[in-house]
């Protein structure tokens, strides 16, 4: 295996499947099986998931809601998604721990770096909920932050697109996909990979990012085996 410890970033929207909102149990089960394939190879797995399928703070703010209040609501949405994913992973036979940046002791452990690292070493899948615990920070930033803190080898950003293109492939049929690209080129070309805070944090810590299509069966395992799937962003 190319990677020993990974941080998998999933969007909340990914859990909707074919639905307009909420959580699709079928999609959850599919993701659990994909994650199990790499767990069975003794890869240590940390996961950060967004909350956009339930609530998005920025959208709330644009409709007149207080941004800080909206962001906290978004953090709670990520905890709901984390609980759903935890259930699916355990149903598939994997030991898990859900840690949250906001204290909700009845359902999750508070985030403690040393505890998270120990869980990973023991083969437990660790899900990080509630983002960074602070408003104005996205779950992309939370993913990179947690990845740096637990010394992940790579950030794997699972999306519905198979990599980074020079234009939106859903709108431009002539869009060209990059197999690899540097952090500097992403910035110079103005490509949208992650929000700028997350991207800069990853660049400064020399933590590579791989953007790939999570909905294609076997992709996650192939990446961990070292195959060139998606687009790799490196220093």
C-alpha cells in the first residue's frame, strides 16, 4: 500500500445519493463497503464529512440568518452525518469512533489529538465531526487541519468529478483533466480545489491532496495501492 494513514474528506451532498436532500441509506452502505476495502488492508482511516445535505451556514446567512448561528447549525449537521456514517461503518464490521470539535458527550467523544491518533493505531476508523468548532471555517479546512494534526500521509477528497480540470467538465465538453498539478499551478490558474484557507494549510505542511470520484467502485482502494486515479496536487 502506498499510504499508511489517510484523511478522507466527503461532502455532505455526497450522502444524498439520488435524493434532493438528507441521507440516502443505500449510498451510505456503498461508501461503507468502499472504506472497508482499505480498512481490510490495514490502512488507518480518518474521515471528515460536510453537512451541506442538511444545512449550509453560508446559504443561511444569504437568506438573512446570522452567519455565526448558521455556521454552528452547519456544524451540528456534520455531526448528524457523522453518526449516520458511523452506523453504516459499524454495520459493515468496522470499529469506529466519532469525535467532535463541539462537546456532545452523549453521542461522541470530544476531539483530542492523542486519543484520535491512538484510535487510528488500533485500527479504528475515526470520524471528525463539527468542523473545526469555529464559525467561518469550512469542513475542507477542518479536513486539512485534522489531517495535519494526526500526521495523515494524504488528503483524499472524494467528489462526484474524477479530478481537477482546466474548466468545469459538467459545462465544458473540451475541459482537460490534470493527472498531477502543483499547489502553485492551482493558484496561478485559479482552479477551485478547496477553499483558500484549507489549500494554503495543505501547501504549507506539504500534505498532498488527491481529488477523485468517490462514486466509482474501487477508486478508493486503487488510490491507496498507488494507482493514478483522479488528480494529485503536490508541492
